[in-house]
C-alpha cells in the first residue's frame, strides 16, 4: 500500500513506520523537517515538506496523527492556539488537499483522544457515549474529529482513533514518570481515584493496522486496554515493577496552582473501554497493566511489534 502519514516523527508515527516498512508498504511523512524523516522513521520512509509534492502520487491511505503535545506546558492563549493549529487547522488543510486530488485514498485514519469525552468520572465510556464535560481538551478533540469527518463527503472512509495514555519503552507519558518513581519519589496524583485509560504501544500500532485493513471500520474507536485502572493503582503498579515505594502523592492544589486548567487532564480521567475494537475482533496482547509495564521496563528492546 501507499500510505501518507502526518505526525509520522512522533512516538506512534515512528512505530507505525517501522511496522509498515517491515510489511513492505510505501510510506511518506508530511513534516516541517522532511530532511529528518529518514533518520527518525527509517531509511525507506520519504519526507515531504508540502502536500503538493504528492499530487501525482497514488495513495491508498492517509494516517493523520499530527499535533503538538497537549500536556507539556500550561494552556496559555498562545499554547491553545498552537494546539488548535497543529490539529484542527492542519487537518483542514489535509482534507482540502484530498478534495482537490483526482485520485482519492480509500481511508483516512485520524487521531483523537479519549479526552473527547471530557472528565468522565465513574461513567463507563464506550464509543456510543456522549461528551460528559466540555472542557478545552474535549472541545479540541471534538473539532479535530469533525474536521476529519469532512473527508466522508469525498467518498473516503474515515476512522477516528481515540487514544488513551500510550505506554512505551522509549518515550511518551511513561518516560516522564520514570525519573521520580525510580528515585522512590512517585505516588498518586490528587485523590488517585481518577481513571487512567492506557494502552501498550504494540497494541496501539496493532489496532491502527487492524482498522486500516477492515473495510467496514469507520467512525470512532477507543484505543485503550480493556482494563483501565485508577491513578493510585497505576502508581502502585509502576512502583512494583521498579521495586520502589510509590507513597508520595502530588496534591491537587499544587497542580492547580502550577498548571491551571491543564491540571484537569491529570486530576480527571476517563473509564474508557474499547467496545467496538473488541466487538469487531481485535485482540489486545496487553490487557493487564502489570504485564504491560513488565514487558516495557524489564525486557530491554521489548518493542517487538508483534502484530504482523
């Protein structure tokens, strides 16, 4: 297949490139730094700085994962604008370009997040659930999805991947937690009762690949393991695998003071369940948090990408 990726140099994008080049697919990554794509994504992956470079290229699929990190810094006015630009405006540009093409890809797989639901509290959230609280992250994901759905009018199958917290050995959310936990300084955040929908990177890649090859798959899919955990349980599990205590909580008041509205991402959560993926036959290799953490943190080089 001929596949175009946005966000291809990110954590998930790089893993997809490794997976799909191993399968023999032809890949292009739309990037602000196309000269770095081969280094980051693999020698066989070609970087393009402008979509027009692919005007004459037949494409079978587009995977849209671009977006500035949402939890790296407080949501100032400038940061909100960047988050919106890097997701919604970029997707608008992508869909507009697809509309101008004579040859259309069969499918657009577009990124989203379980933050679409807002802070779900104790609600079990499947793809049939509605938005619970309309905070900034929820509004951002909603606009991102609506923009991607405009490609349906072009005859393109649109899949929306609502991803939880991706656990990986070489980046992402888990890597930011490891330094304090390895020093024995980790612990729950706030009350620790908030739900954390997580997914092993291998299963994230496997699910996207599964959705690519299922012609009936369209609309939203929760990309998270079948067993979400509360934050306190996550902290204890990470402490166990590292053989460290996890007894030092981060008070909610400290997060609210230092992060402002962004603190809601950490103090709230979603009890999201991958109902559609499981109903349609996708099998998670890591449905236990303990097993996932042990695979990532006790087996060097464990990013094996089992899904073939």
